[in-house]
C-alpha cells in the first residue's frame, strides 16, 4: 500500500473518530440539559402562586391537542375583580424551569388588565412528556396552543398577544409566520438558532468542548434531531406583515450571545414590522432590575442549611422564611416596563 493511500486512510480514520466523538459529546450534553424534565427549584426563595393569591385568580388550562400523546397544561391568570380585559396574552417560558418563574411578569400584565395564559412547555412543569425533547419543539407547542385558544374561543374574542423570554422569545418569533391574527408579540432575549443557543450554553461550561463541537454541531444536530427540530426562529418571519414585534436584548447577555440574538438579527435585516431595543446592559433578563437578588437569597438559605447544630439550623431557617418578602424582593425594570406598555398601547 502506497504512503499516499495510508495517509488518506489515516486522515479518514481521524475524521471518523472525531465525528463519532463529537456526536457522543453532543448527545451527552443534550441528555444533561434538554432530554430531562423542566422543573422549578425546590427552595423557599422561589416565587409561587401562593405569593400572588391576594392579587391574581387563576383557572386551569389543559390543551385539547396532544404532542407525542402528551397534554399541555398551565393556567389562565387574571387580576381579581377584572371587568374589562384589554387583551389575551399567551406566555411562553424560558429554559431551566416552568411558567412559574414568570409570575412577576404575569402579575405585571394582569395588573394592566390583560388576561394571561401561561402554559408549561412539553416535558416541563405540569405538562406531560418525559423530557423537553428539543428547543424547536417549543415552537410547535406554542403554534398548537394558539390554535387551541382560537378554536375553543378561550380568548373570548379578545385580541391575542404573545410574550416570551429566552427559549420563549425564540418560540414567539418562530410561530409568527403562521399567525398573522396575533396582534402584537414581545420577545425578550430571544435567539435565532436553537443549535447555536445550545452550543453557546455549552461554552459557559467548557470552552474546549465548545470549540471541539463547533465544526460538526449542525451535522450532530441533524443526526440526533432531524431537520424539523433545527428550525430557526426567523424562518418565514417576513411572511407576516400584520403582527407587530418588539424584540429586546442586552449586549451583556451571557446566555444568548450577540451572534445568535434575535434582536440583533432583526435590526441588521431591517424588518419593517419589528421594533428593536438593544441595551448596553441588563443581562439575560432585562425585565428584572435586581436579577441577582434570587441568587443572593438562595446563597443565604443554603448557608443556613449547613449549620451543624440541628436546633439552631431549624430555628434560623424558620426565621429566614418568616421574614421573606418575595413579592417586594424582586424589582421590575421600570424603563423596560414602560417600553412594553407603550408598545402594547401605542
């Protein structure tokens, strides 16, 4: 065998070994993130409906459709004694949790006389499904939820609005090509490509693995997911000339990076029906003024759980919980709140 052929075989062997290795790593990363159920943290620092019971009423929502034989569940929220609602919001939540993490946003919208349907994504929270399958699955679920709302008149002829953050912001943009009946949509920290969103998340954990997977990630995704679950949020977006879209993004976002940010894409391509707000700071959730407050409270709580003396530990934890004022602990960014309602009511 000639040296040239041997060299070619060696190169092909190295390429094959790399492709197999990258596919295994990509699959493992998905197993540790997407291929598991989405749940909220189990600690007393996390906002729950009980914190808002004095302000909000809610009724159960269950989809009339199924996805992989699973029902999508959630709640329809409205402020107490609401008489004349302004519109009907469908809220699509972000990754690493359920719609519950957006109760502060739900309450914000409800107190302005909007009704809010907040559902849990497939494989998350109260929805059925053994895992979340893929980020692109969220687009298909939201698409069906909108169809379900209109088909069953759940919105009671109110105008339909969409709100989504991060994964939800991606989903909101991704469904608009099919839903010109949506009056207005808001996408915070949304992204374009679900594959790059996952890869950028991996970069936070391991730069080595990020650069290792970068050349083959789309092939890996195609082999694991298929083309339908690689869908970009911008696919067909320009076909909808009716729905007004507000996209908000902070350039210091360390989860959705600039090269994959929906707002950056929309500004670059000058979508006529999109309004874009790009901020110099604000992190991954520009709606929360003190985004680190939750982490501070969790850190304090975890420190108490490590107290050696059991009696002292119990007493300190009980005192900590008794003095928690979760509703006032988290502050909305008033400038962004004003921007949103100016957009909605303008």
